[in-house]
C-alpha cells in the first residue's frame, strides 16, 4: 500500500493547473531528498513506498510549423534520448505511442489498459504529483496534462513556461545516460517498478469513474458532436447538450473560416457548424529562442539550442479572460474543445481552467473531441465556411 501524498508536494486545492518554476524547483529538491531516504538499496526488488514529484517531458513536434523539430531526429523520443538534457526526475511520455493503437487517427486517447501499462513502464503512480512540460514552453504538455487527469491522475500540473523557462531560471538539468522511457531516478537510485497500478478511488477502473471523479474532464465522440450541432426548431426535441454546450475550435482563423488550406492534403478547411474559433496561438505569448539565450543563467545557450525555434508561454489569467470574453465564451458553462487532431485543443482547456482558478471558481466542465477536424471532416458531415462563428 502506497503512502498518502504529503500536502507539501501538492498545490493548495483550487489552485491553478500551472505551477511556477520556483515552486517546482523547491518541491523537486524536497521530493528527491525524501525519495533518497525512503528508497530500497540498489539491486532489491521492493517497490518505492513514497509518492514523489515526477516530471513528464511530453514534447511533440508538429511538422511544417513553428513547433517542428529543428534537428534531424526520427521522433521526439529519440531527441529526448540523444540530448539527455531534461528536468531531473523526468520520464518521457510519447503522445504517439501512448495512444489508441487500433485507431487510424494519430495520437487518439488510449484504452485504459494501454494507458495503465504505459504508466507502469514509466514508474508513475496515481499518487505521485506530476508536472508536465515540453521543449516549446507550452504546446504538447497540455495534451499530456489532459490525458493524465482524464485517467485519474488528479495531482497533475503543467510547468509554466516549460523547459525553456526552467533553464532560464537556473533550474538543474539532468545529463548523462537516460534510458528512454524507463529510467527515472529518485535520489541516487533508480526507482523500482510499481507492482500494482492504483487508480483514484481504489480499485475502481479510471474508465468507469464519473466525470466529477475525472476532474470534469471527458472525451467527446463524433456522435456527441452531431447531437450538439444538430438543428431543430422543435423545443421538445432539443437536448440539454445542445442548449448548454459550446464547441471551441483551437485551429488558426484561416483554417476555421475556410480561407486557408488544411495542412493535410485532400482535406477541406472550414469548421463544425455553430462552433466558436479560439485560436490556441492567441492564448500564448510567443517569442524566438534567441531572446532567451541572452538572459539564461545556467548553460542556457546550449540547452535552448536543442529546443524548437519558438518558445511559448500561456498568457496571464487576465489576458486569457479578455480573450474568452471577446469571443463571448463563458468558461463556467460546459464546452467541447477541438482542433486538427486533438493536440492544441487541450491548450484551450488549460487556459479556461487557469481563468477559473484565478477567479476562485470551480474547474470548467470540458470535453475533448479527440478525433477533432480529422475525424469530423472525413465523416462527410456539414462544414461551415465563413468569417463568422456559425
């Protein structure tokens, strides 16, 4: 039986899903010190008995974009393995690998069994506190955050500013041999595999939990989208889903309106009828990495040179609130997020939760349309093309 998470490793209830680099540095030091004390001697088969603070590198690259990989690497995982410069006590979560292997669509949400086996391979338990980050600053880490929370990892957060901000602030960077996805050090020894994967609520399957137990996170299907967008003038036939749920599309405005082509050949651009465009880039502060090299304090130049050409960070809660207000989006009401393939939609979900936390309100009720535009466009359902959100 694993020990209860100590409150010192968890931000206060109702706090932002973002954690600062300073908080993460302090808690990492405390967590690794505690783990070193509690760890079994090297070579034993005992499981670690104390939850820890785990960092998850969830870097994912989008070809032909500012978020493309700037190096000749076969994948984000191979870049992770070859550069070996990460936040200490990190594991790499490959968003293309921890996915629905039966789906023709990329990086779809995995089944519970696939997810739990993957977490075992990373030696991560639901009782650990998890901080997701990526090499962009903020991009794919939001997807990892959403998935982990969906499957019951309640104490999952996103590092504000990601790896670039960590390095710029003088955070320690692990070097040397990091064996892919399985070796994550705690103190001076390698953490032992978790023998029994524990889900929130004891033995209850995370896939069977209620939305409330999943931190108000869920996944919407194409059928759900059809129900939300179906038009009927008969009030008796309207559903509560239609009346209360907004669809927020995170793709760039040109693709949303149909004025710009989709990056995937043969696909129509446009949007789901009655959806609202909230381009994810509008939620981010974006700047070139070259700016950061002039202010880095801990070997920053070399570190940042092994990251994408742009660094991104979520805008302030006040700025995010103004953006949602401008688009007439009430983040306190249920909404569905969508994008091209289910990746950047999670940035919108993260931004909404940051706003709610800043205002002391309950977490938003959000669903991710995992198949997003890839699935919707292929379905042959109606596509809207206009400068409006209808």
